[in-house]
């Protein structure tokens, strides 16, 4: 897996697609709750939203392009709350900065607190994943990936890198995603070589 698998960006179509499904509406609302402005891209060129925020340290404006997708619940006889994500790399534009995944969780036991959120009852889980993390093989080392889809059990403790991606709304304020990508993937930054020579 690599970023080369992403599809090339396409020119916008002349007619808007008017996509206003639940996941998009929930994404806009969640962004507002975190002080982020999310603007729908009404033309189908592979970018669902462009977000606007600012870095609290540098005060610089920060723009991000986002692909939003919703996980599907797998109906089984067992009560494992297994979700499927079918957003393939080949379906994602190479213009995307962040993949946002919504998991709508409706537990059988409404009083039991979820191991990840610490909250009981019906709730939404958002995973904000830098594109270079989504394209990396480490993204799927703890999650079954069939190349057609990958699977997430919401009752299990989130494993790397989803533990970092869960509710990572601060990414929209982050100008450079590379350090965060390395942190998500537990990759230590390379040390700069000492080019000075002894006299």
C-alpha cells in the first residue's frame, strides 16, 4: 500500500451532486462544535469538504481537504458490533489531506460504558486519519483488511493508529501533518546528520 494507489484529482463537474447525507451533516456539526468551519464541496471531484481553522500557536490559517465516509454495521448473530469500512485507496483523490470516518454506535446494553469513549448509550465515533496514515500498511496491522474493505470492532480497545485518530480534531488546526503522521505510525523522525568537520 502506498500513496501512489490514490486516484488522480479530477476537474469538478459542471453540475453539483448535492450530497447531503447523514455523515456529511454530522461532520459539519462536529466541526462547528470544535471551532472548525467545514464547507461542502458540491462538485464531485473527490473532495467532500474543505475545512478552515487556524493554528493557535502560529495564528496561521489552516485549510484541509477531507473525504468523509461512514462505517456500515455488519448484522450478525453474535453481538460483536463489527463495522465495515469500504473506502478503498483507489476511491480517494490524491488531493485529500484527511479521511474522516463516522461510526454510529447503538449498543445492545445501553448502560454499559464503551471501553474507548468511557460513555454509555448511543454515540458517534469519529476517526480523523491523515492520508499518509490511511495509505500506510501499518494502518491495517491490527484490523482485518481484505483489500475490498476493512473491519473494526467498536467493543475492542482501539489499536494503533486508530487510537490516535479517534477524535483527533486538532489535526484541522495543524499546518504540517507529517509529524502527526509519524506519531500515528510510531515512526521516529530521522536524526539530522552532523555535517560539520573537526578542525
